[in-house]
């Protein structure tokens, strides 16, 4: 899958454990963006949407 995408976003409620596994599995073929929280609050879908929009803006600027 990492060959077909440029960026993989990993929202998680811990200290990057899943993001590290995703990075290893992608063999560095895709950029892995971690959105982690450790404060016990849930990640709101709006936060993920905003992160996706920011990443699309970054991609457009670098393309």
C-alpha cells in the first residue's frame, strides 16, 4: 500500500508505538505522520480532518 500513497496518517492514543510499526512496514516508501495524544482526551474527527487538510496543503506546496 505504501507504494500507492505519499503520506500515511496515524492517529493514536499513545507514544508513537503504532506509527513506528507503520513506518517499518512502509519501508520508508511513504511519509508517516503521527497524530498522537497522551493526555487521555479522545481525538475528535475534526482534528483528523484538519490534519488531512494541512497535509494536502503541504503536498500541494511541494509538488
